[in-house]
């Protein structure tokens, strides 16, 4: 079943001329993130639309499954329709005492390649985009996010953690705590 959110993301999908080529050897250096007005493809920086969106851009730190910093600074870009939809979801969450925390959004192709290369062959590769196909992240149409409580700023419990490559990351995973299931349902409701 195609949700309104999926339809919005599909409608917003467009190729980006600014995708970088992958590094040919060694570990990738942190990618330089240009200012939004310099970015091709109509991407906008989320905090330009709403500075209260909390950013925890894990690939700008070693706090991710690769253990390496892949971006030179923590920022999040999306195509405008997706960014505006995310801001609407954030404001709906705020009305109930929550906010959105963004871990990643637009992802240059060479970072997708680095993530693929850092994932050992096997079942974990099902959770990482194959760079031969690219991903919605490469087009600024996908976002990795969670919820935080407005009163404490703390992330809420979810069925899985960020970069958790297990069945717990599936949207239909039901063996989590009732609180985690409720938080996931809240996030899905606000994102529709």
C-alpha cells in the first residue's frame, strides 16, 4: 500500500548533478558540504526551514557503524517537498511534546559507496543501499530519524537503534516493548 509519505517521496525523486564520484583508493575523506544555494537539485537545508529540528548527524562523527567521520559538518538537506513534509511532521510532534531528531538525509553517492564497502557481505547488506542502484538518500528524498522528548531533549525508545542491521529495524517488527511500538506508531502517524 502506497502511503501519502511514500507518494511525496516518490514525487520528489530527481537525479542530482552534484553527486560525487567515489574515492578510488583508501578511506573516503569527510565530504565537504556546500551551502544550500550552491547545491544542485533544489535541496534545502532543514534547519533553514525550521531551526528547532534537532540534528544528530551520525556520519559527521565516528558514532556510526563505520566508526569513521564521513561528513565534514553536521547538516541535513532534502528536496523541498520532502523537507516541507518533514517540518510539518515535526510541528505535529511538537504539539504532543515530541520533536524530530534527524540522523541523516541527503547522502552523496560516494558516501553510499563507502557505507556499502564498510558492510561485510551477507545479510547486513540488505540494510545498506547498493551503490549500483543508488538510493533515495542520494536524491535527497529519504531521511533517517527518530523522536525526542521536548521536555528533556532525550531520544525516546524505538524498536531498533540507529544503524541497527537486524530484524528489529523492520517497520513491522512487533517484539519490542509497548513503549517502543507506541513511539514508532507516533512517528509513522506524524510522517504520513
